[in-house]
């Protein structure tokens, strides 16, 4: 299918973008990398009449190192995440996800902002950024505001963003010492697969080998990324071993609210959650050990 | 909004009017006519449209053209320097990096982007860079080789691989390779005729219903719409494939039978307008119950999808050879199992496309992406009510078929009808979604198989009962139902055999003929059954096969005449090369090895339509005679007046498998000249005589005979002139290396071209003709005895090695070792390419492919995102080899390889998975979820679980 007739508007600043969104709302969408939005417009006969492109907003591009962490512009491509030397140390979990998303061609154009604000339940980056404690910086006509990333996504293809609001950047604070985070994902083929279930985990290891400040987030198994709070509390100060893995896997499986679809039944997804959670935790612990 | 913009493409500035909604691929193709970027899916799933933007590979279907001005766009057309190919392109040409070529421009662009950034990539980096470029032909093996070895082809002293001098047995590059690697190869959708308009079909949104109201007035009124046709406007003549079962309307008359069933056809000034018009057509239905399971469809009282098929059964096969009951009763070991196949789809990378135009003398010219040019002519004559000779069919480059393009499509018919009413050329191209809804993929078969063996493993009897889920129309399905049984006794000696087959109509897109036509699923089932029996009898699976293996010059129990047969050699070699004895039963849990075998016909012994080539549909069909009435393959060879070039004309369908190349090689061999002197014209029915096309793996064998004979005839005509110059007896003249010489004394020779010129001076045009008819009397005298007949049969054995993640069930197909008996391989690289492609397609079919439906009959995965085929990262390492073999009935000793290579694959994969996990999954595809479930069920049932992770998993389950 072809994309039905529409008008492109190139925003040159956040204010400009917010103004354009506000002017054409609701018959408007933002265009970042386009790998999701254009597919949607092709497959959906009732498209929109206006697209606002963001490419000319310089501040939305690239990754910058700031005093307390990284600021990642919403237009940063997945390839940039994958190749950036700044994505190292505790941030490596971002590469875990970025390096295996979709295809090289898609990664070259798709953006971190699109992956988040698209709010696809099986998106790879949101769980990863949630366990890193990422902050979303959003912008509307009222100016910028900040919110925890997990509060941004409210459901499948739904965010808290107002009609005139856009995701501007992501801020990820610098991880402390002995921090480790890792991502485990299951897809039905080795390349270019949509996630069937994913688990991201982060933790801090103390000198006795006990874990603290554990975060676990699951993807593709609920309408939006799920944080496994029970595991977080239960694991605090404990060591990772067979028993604690079992306990956490159980908690994660309980937290998941999977659906059955083409890619897997709810029961199977639940089982995958258990396996992936353990694998992500193990890998995170290994990274924390350095 | 439309604006004039300047695009920088391949270093040139193009100023072009662009709509804001135009994608880059559409602007490149439709406005700049740079058609190297292909549209395979339009959704970013296949990578065929890959171009570089500022040196980064992107899907040009997911980029709006008006967002890239100021950036440097590089397409496949921009890679070569004044016609000199890049090292990478040369490597693709010489290393067998392509077959149908439709994915090739995108593949080359992705690889170019990689190499510009990283000139010495590791294998894993190559795979990561190419994971977004799907290929359906090569199994990625030749592509990997091409990227790995590109350095060999850099610099002016670059190697060009084996020379083009080669005749039979030499791996010359494909004759179309350079065109395919540069984007010059022209596929149907790449053709833009003057004044051309575009057509689209409205497919049914529901799976089963009566059309109560159809209003096209709003569509007709849309500006830019030239014509709208519905069932009321078109012939009542039904079409199809099997003459006894024509059951398809051109456009639905009163009823729709599957989602996508064509209801109306629109022609408009462009494709976008045609799409908009479709949305304006109003249809109201009286919905009928939807039948999706053949077992429900055959139940008494089920609604009939077609009135003429009682209980919705459109084909019944009942064949009984020997005494099955007695043999089973006397068997030492009997095992019965139920297996289920999957509805896999060929998914060629090139979507179906047709362009029709009528000439002023009433000739229809039809460009179509078909694999069976004469059948299209035949069916178009039938449905348009004009003589076959009034139809000129042109087959541009075809981007893969595998059976999906083996029938006349609604695009062929409707483009012709729309062209007639509009008076303009009409182009119609399926979207990927429409391809799935047109269907013609593999039948899902529900199979009950029983085998009886002696204590030593000798097969006594096989009993097979199969229900084929046919979808809504017959298509090739009658033949499919017969093939599902006919080929069973060709691989092993089976003295008693019964087959009962039922092809059942359901409300799904019609199934048709896919690579291995009807045979892969029963072969999968039987190979599994044999492996189960081997384990229970304590006989090694390879040894069990040796004890039953088909032997040369055997008449099977169902009267199929096996000639050459080196099946046992394939078994012995594959076992040795894969270190079978060291691995089978000796691997750690989670690792597995498995074997599967198979073989196929080298061309069907009988044509689909009987009698002579029909003048028109009005002529009644002739009664069946046990011989071919007309030759199935025909060729004309014309030598240029200077003797330096040969034009080989034959209507054989190059669809990517390499038929043009092997036919050139065989013709050159017969004529004693280098292959580089032969040009083939196979694409145009006005130029090339009838060849039935690319189905039933017939081309190398049958067309090969025709071209060799035509070449030989030319040489025969030249000999008297050579003899005169050399002053010798004509009978003493031999020909080789473009010289005609006296037998035993090559130094006394005359250049080939000189003899050709002498002939022309004396006689005018130097032409030769050749043809091939299958032998008379093939097959038995029972009903359906023609199916499975062939002049020759191929054989092969595959060993698959896997590792399985025992916690998730995920399978990693690591390695394949395959040995085939294809007679003499005419072009070993091309023959290996068939095996490599079949392994990846077959392995994907076994573990991940399948069209799925919801309860209303809606397709759940009609896209290359939802319908999973293997990517380059999924493809195993493959070793393909051939055993020594010579088929006396074949041209230069050759037999088929294209479809037979699929058959061992499914069983080998299933066996390897069972070997790794301890459980058999008997319904395809063998997904991780099914594997895990089977393992858990076994654990729960059985006493001694061996899984090391048992404790954790049990805990996780509670």
C-alpha cells in the first residue's frame, strides 16, 4: 500500500515541534526514523494529513556525556547506540539490546525515541532503560519536564505524552561502582526477530557478594514493560544462587501478564520469563564482578 | 503536497517533483527509472530495496524521498565504474552469490556498506550486516562466499573464476550474473511501457460468504480511475490448472471462498489511485460458516464450498499394491504414527507481476513473472476465448518461483481484461500481503502412516492415509494429492503399499505446487517413522536405510521405472563425511544429529493438458493415450552469419535456478564451442519454441535434451563443409574447442566459424532444431498411474546437526552434510546452489514457517515479518557433494536436483532435534514451544528424567 497524501513539516526547535503538533492535532504524527510510523501509515488506510519531522532539531541528535551521566537525544539511531564508545561499562546493557534489534538497515534509521515513544509492548529498549533508572525529558508548549521512563509508557502504543508533547531525550545516570546490568531476549529466529519475551536486570554487588538495588524489567509479556518489584525487595542483600534464582524467576513469572499470539502462548511466554530473568541476572552479576 | 526537489543519486543531481508521501524507493523506480532497488515487501522486512544514504544501508521503502535531499544516495546502479564491476560484484558473479537475483542488489548494497566501513569483516560481522536481506534461493552459502572472498577480485589482475569456455561439468558463472549484480536485470515490475496504467484487485475481506451487494459507482467516479470490473463484467468460463477441476472465477460471481478471493479489478492512472478506488467499492455479504479444518469440512452436513465437491472432497486417491493387510500381519514390527504438516508458502522475493497490452492486430502481449510460459498461454486462451497463437507471453527475469508462479494468476487474466477495456497497457503487481492471500503454497497434510518391518529391518509394507488441506480451489491440488502417495515407493523397496488420499476444500487461499510437490511432508513423516523404528529395533538408521535402499533398474510396486540409482552411495558418503558413526547416540544432551533421505522425478512423464496443443478452449480434450502427443521441450539454434555467435531459442523458464546457464552449457557442449559464444533467448513465446517450463524439476533433463539435439543437428549440417575443406570423409569430422578436425588428428582442423560461414554461403540460415518427448508407455494402468512417472529419478541423503537450548526449546541448526545422485552435474556450482537453497528453505519449513489463520479465516501473518523464513544468521553451515552417477536416459548423464534436494531436509532436521532432546514432535513446524512442551510431558510421564536443569525447571513450573 502507498502512504496516503500528507504534508511534511520540518520542525526546527522543540517549540516549533510543539506548536506544529498542537496546530494539527490530532491529524498529525511525529516522524523520527520512520521505520515504525511509515509502516503504520502504509498499512492503515486512515493515515494522518500531517507529519512533523524532527531531524532539524540539533539538540535531539547524538549522545553526550554530562556530569552525572549520559544524555541521549531522542533521534539517536540504534546504530549510534550500538557503535558509540560512550555505551560502555554499566551502560553495556544498552548495546545488548541495540546490537540485536531488527536489521542493520532498520538500526541505521530507527531511533531510541521512536523505540520508546512508539510504546510497542515488544520494544527492546524500554526494559533496558528502566533498569538503568532512565529519565525521560519531554517537551511541550509549556516547556520541558522530566519523568521516570517507566511512567512514560502507559499501554500498547500509548504514552502519557500530551498531544503537543514530544520525547526530547533520555538521561541515564552514571552507574555506581560494582554495578552490572544485562539483557536477555528470546526471538523465534536468530536475526530480525520480534521479541517473544525479554528480561533486563541490573544490580549492585557488595564486597560479600550480596546484591543490592536490583531492578528487573520484562518486555513483550504485558501491555507495557513490567517491573518485577517483588524480586527487587526479596533479593535485597541476598546472594544469587539456585534458590534465589528460583524465587526471582517465580516472581517474574507472576509479574508477567502475557497474551497468547502467533509467536507463543501465554504459558510459554511465562516460562521464557523465568529462564530469561535468571539469565539476565546471572549476566548482570558477572558484569558487576568486572 | 508536491514540491520540486533535488536528489543527489549516484553523484548526479536529479530535480524531480516529489509528493511528501512518496517513499524513496518509489521515486527511484517510478520517476528516475533506477529499478535496481526492488520492492519485495514495502515494509522493511526483506531488504531488497536497500540503498546507501551517506554510506549507510537503509530500506528505501521506509524513507520519505523529501527527507533526503542534500544527502548522498547510492543505488546499485552507482557502484560500477564505467561498466567495470566492483570487486564485490565480481565476487558475487563468480562465487555463486545469486540465483534469482531479486535480493542481489540489496544484498550487494548492504555488503558494500559493510566493506566500506570494515574491509576485513569476520563471518559474524558479515552475517550481522546482511541479516536484513532475505534470500530464498541460495541458502546464503554463495552469498557468504562472495563477501568472504571479494578480495580475490580486486585490482585489474582480478581472477574471474573458471573461464566461460566451459561446457558440461564446469562451474561457469551464471549467464545472467553480471546483469543481476548491477541492477540491470529487468523483472516484470521494472518494465514501464508508454501510456501504461496500473491495476489492483479487490480481495474478499471475509473467508466465506455470498455477495449480496456490490457497488462500484464511487470507485468509478474517483478521478484517475479508468475502469472497474466485477464478476458481472467477465466471462463465466472458469479457470484453474487441472482440466477436470477448473473451479476458479476470474472475479467472484456470487460467492467468495477465502480471504483475498478476487472480487473486482480496477485500472487507474497510478497504483495509489487504484488502491484508493478499491477502498470505495462497497460490498455486502451474507456470511457463511467458515471451514478451516479438513476434518470439519468433510463432516456430513458441513456447508459446501463448491456445490460440485461432495463433502468438500475434490480428489480421492485409492491405490493398493500387493497385499497390505497380509504383509502387515506377517511383519515382525509394526508402527503407526500420525504426523501433521504445515501450510508453508514459497515466498519468492519477487512479488507476482503482470503487464498486458493488446496490439492492433488483436495479439495479446503479456509480460508475466511465470515459471510456466506455455501454461499461461494455454489458460489465457481458454479464459479469453482466443486462439493460443494470438497470445504472446514474455517472461522477463523472474525473481524466484518454487511453484508459487506455476499457475496462471489473476493478475495475468485481469491485466489483460483491464487492458482490453482501457486500451492501454496495464501493470499489476501483488503486494506481499496479496501474495499470501493468493496462496498456492504447500498443502498442509494430515498423515497417518503405518510401516511393517522384518526383524532385520526389511520393509514389508507401508500404509498411508493422508488428508490434504486444499484451500478454496483445486489449482494443482489434484496432482498434489497423487504425488503425496506416488513417490513413496521410489526411495526404498516397498513390496506392499497402500495409499488413500483425500484433498479437502477449506476456506483458505488455494494450495498448489511447492518445491517437491506433495512429497516433502509424507517423506518427512516416513523418514521419522523409519528413524523411530530403527531405534526400537536397535538398528542404526543409516544401516536400516542401506538394507532397504532402492537399486538401479527397478520397477517399483506402483510401476515407476527407476533407471540409474546411486542412493546407497549417497548414504555411505554422507555417513562418512559427517562422521555419523562417531556421533549418532554419542552426543551430549542438547546436541543432536539426524538423517533424512529423498529423491524426485526428473520431469513429469506426462503433460498437464492432454492431446495436442489446443487451438482454443472450445476444442474438446482428447482421450488419454499412454504417450506424449507433442514434445515437452523444443529448441531452435540459429548460428549468426559470421559463425561467431549462436542464438539458442527455447521457452524454458529461468526463474533463478540457473536453467539458462545449464542449457547454454549443454548446447555449447553439443556444438563443440565455448559457452561464451551462445546466447539464450528463453523469455518470449514469439521467439522461442515451446518448453513446458520450470516445474517437476524437468528443465535440465528435458530441455537439456532438446538443446543438445538442436546443437548436434547444426554440427551435422556443418560437417560436409568442414570435410570438404579438410579433404576427408564427413564421418571422420569431430568438433571441439570451436574447431572441426579430423578424428585422431586435431592439428588438421578448420575453425568452427569458417565451416558455419561455408554452410551459410551455400544454404542460407544455419539452424538446428531439437525436441524431447518422454518415453512412451511410462507408468502402470491404474487410476492416477501417470503421476510420479518420469524418465529418471534423483536420490539424496542429508545429515543435519543441531543444538537445542533445553530451557527454551530453541533450535540452532548448525550444520548440514548432503550427498546427492543427480547424475552428471552440468554446472556443479549451480547444482550445489540448489542443494544449499533447498536445505535452508527446508530447514526453515521444518522449524519456523507456516501461514496461520484465525477462526474467521483471516491470515495472521501475511508478511515477511510474521511469516518467518531463515535469515543469513539462521542458515547452517552446509557441505554439498555429489556421488558419481550417470543416467543413460539423461542429457550428458544428467538428472534433476532442484526439488529432490528439498526432500531429505525435513526428516533430517526432525531426527536431529529428536536426537538432541529425546522427544519427537510430529507436527510441523517444530517450534521451540512444541519442543519444550514435549520435553515436559515426557518428564512428567517418564521415570528417569536426564535433564541437568530439572530441579530449576520444576521449581520454575510450580
